[in-house]
């Protein structure tokens, strides 16, 4: 569903949620319809245990971790006591095992998370829902503290959830279900809470690109690549500049991505540390020791600081290990980073090739964002491997880390404020990642249609080919946000049927570059909805087939693409039936 443009709404609270594999961030702003959006405020005050205060000094994000004590009580984020066995990486449990890489599927973190789920008797959706629930409750409290409870309670809320661009449709459906369990859609007197999705790299780009408006080296026609390197996924998106002031862009190539974020360094460093310490000393440490060691010495130490330059990194070991501190040289650490850097570099080079194929030019900029996008080593690696013709940018501080949640809030606010400055949209068009369409029938043509699809219609007394596909959106297609397409259809029924007609419909997807003309192969169900006639069936046109009469209803579907989703509206008798809209996400 696209961001609402209901001008009767005076103010709306817009909340952007970046639920990440390792950390989650939230930003918010209050938006007035028809007015340019301001800059979002990032939530930075979190509930904290005494043990964790050293790692939560006004943090812009909160760990995506949960802990259940022996009574089943939930602790989350910084509130979790230090050293306990937490459940981590559970965002990835929303994906089926078949869609995870083998090394990830067999990782200890996911194995432990699955075991914890079984022990708790919960599904991945339920666990994600409980985490989002406490996150949502805390965020609302912080916003009310800032603006006043009465003000916030009097506003409708629009929530923007970010999802990796490489995620499947079913994973987004599970995220939507988890959001419902979290209480995000709970009844509010001021109006409903609506939920939209936007892809993580697009959200990051929306937050980042306004900073480019004053660059003197950019020209209309130049392109840029945004690399969103997070904890779990690395997503890449590319845009071509249409207008410089105010900045307006179009996605110029189908984005890429993979599960190769910062978390995949962790197990390699743990293996290196275990080998350096020795089996005997390692076994003297318990699970709490190892977790604290990895958090303090690696996650908040070496991992953030490593830049590949000659140096030594000291690791303080717990007294229980009965072994002195260990030092690691840059040469020992570098192979750990290179495994992931090579994957990221491959994704970037592939995206650059796609951009060059589409635009006949190299992109001008490669912009690093995301938590892992702050890595000095990844920055240097890309600079050395992309050559002098492409500029690599990496903003320091928290801006890259919070780009996704800030961009999500701006995405939602842009729809409420018409997303325009002097009538110009920031993102004018996007590239489809899948094919989307519905099933229908055509008059049967020998030699064209599959004989298996040949069916006889007693009403029209004609042969038809059933099982045929009408593709609204095709993979790789440039989807203009301003253009709405309509598709005409006909339904028939027996002359004796009375009352309003109700008909089920299904949206199908297909990842093939050239989708099939019939429902087969990789064509999958994505979304179901129901259409209803706009008047009683006996009031529709009466048609003769030469033998008897039947009734016919002519109608259209209007398809409007916006953001990471599209709307389908039913049009009958020249009137658009807004109540018949159905939300389909196209991240």
C-alpha cells in the first residue's frame, strides 16, 4: 500500500523501524499533510541493566536480542543481564532454511535460536512479535515523553518497517504477522495504525541522498550506488540523477544483495581466538565468559577499529582461563575480514556492471551505509578495488548506522506531505525485483495455447484457455510512481443468479527474467483478495449466446505502484471502488 495522501488528516505520527539482525533502530517525526517533512528524531534512550551501561551511552540503536528467565519473563536489548544465554539472529528465522546459505544454516547462533524456540514452544513469528512488542511499547513511551501523551494519543500513526531487498514475499508476510502480534495495529481512538514496508537500501538512500545536493561534481545523468552493509544482509541499490535541485533520482538497475553482513566475521574470530588460547584454557571458560569476551573485546573493540594497517590488537582474557592476554597482528585478523570483503566487493562490482550496461557510464559514487558500512577496512577495500574513476564515500559517526530507520520515517512522511518540493519527487521510479500478476482466461487458439488449458464455457459457448497469466509488473521493469495502469476484464454468470456477486482473486509472483504465459514453474501465490459487484447481479447487462441469455460484468483493475508496494483498485461503471484496494509488497 502506498503512503496515504488523505488531506483531511492534519497531523500524523510517522515511525520508522529498522529491525535488524544484530541491532534495531527507530526514528520518528510528526508530519502535517501537505507540508514538507522535517528531520526525524532517532530514539536513543533505552532500558538498561547495570551490567550493560558501558555499552549504552545514549545509543542510537538497541541490540536485537532477547532473554527469557526461568519464569518465562522477557528481557531485551540492553536490559538483558550480562553473561546470560541470549537468543540472537532470530530475524533470520523468518526465512526458510532453503533460503539460507549453508554456513549460516548450520551456524551456532541459529542452532541455539532454534533450540530456544523449541524449548519455549514459540514460533519465529511469535518471537519476533514479542521483541517488536516491547520495542514498540518503549518507543511509544519515549515519543509521549517528548511530545505529551494527549498529543500523541490524538494522532493516527503510520509505521514504516524496513526489510532486506533480498527477502522473499513469505518472509515479509511473516514480518507483517509479527507486527500484528506486537500490538502495532491495536485499536486507537484517534485512528488506525497503518503499516508500510520499504526496502532497507532504499530507506538508506532516502536518508543519504539529500546530503549530495551541494556536490559540485554531480551532473544530471550521473549514477550512484548505495551499499547498505548491515549485520546480516548486504543490500545494494543504484540511482541515476534526473534533477539536481531539488535532487530527484530513478533506480537505474536491479539491485543485488546477499547474506554477508558483519555477523559472519564473528565465528571466524571466535575460532581464531580459541586456537590461540588453546583447548585446555578455552574449556575452563563457560558460555558467559565467551559471550562477554566476544562482546567486549571483539564486537565493541577490534571489529569496529580494524582498518588493515600494520598493528597489534590485545585481547584481555577472563581470569578463569588462567592464561595471559593474547595479541593478534593485523595479518592474523585480515583473513577474517577478507572473506566477507570479497563477497561485498563482488556484489558491488556486479552492480557497477549492471549500471554501466543500463546507462553506458560508470557510477560516479559508491556510498557505504549501515552498521557494518562503518567498517574502516571495508571502506579501504572498496577504494582499492574500484579504482580512481569511482569515488567511495563513508560518513563517520552514527549517520550511516541510523540511515535506514531515518530513511524509513522520511519515506512515510514524504507520502503524507506529497513527497514533493515544487512538485518534484525524490525517487521517481523503481526497478521491479519480481513479476506480479493474476490468473485469467483467453479465447483458445490452436497452436498457441497448451491443450491442457482448453475448457468449454457453457455461458458464452466458446472454447477458452484457462490457467493464463496477466503480468501487471515485470521483473527489471522501470516502475514509474506517477503512472497508473488499468486492465480490463469481464465476468459472466447465469441469468437466474440474483444478489451481489463475490469473487476471489489471487496475486501471483514469479522470479523468472521472462515469466511464463501460463501458471506453471516458479509462479507462486502471493496475496489473496475478494472483489464484489457494485450492484445486484440481475442489474447487469443481459447478453445472448444465440441459444440463451446470460449476464456480463465489465470492470477494470487499476494498478498503482508506490514505494515498496502497489495498490490494486477495482473500477466499475467508471467509478473507482476504494474499498476494494489490496496491498501487495514489491520490495
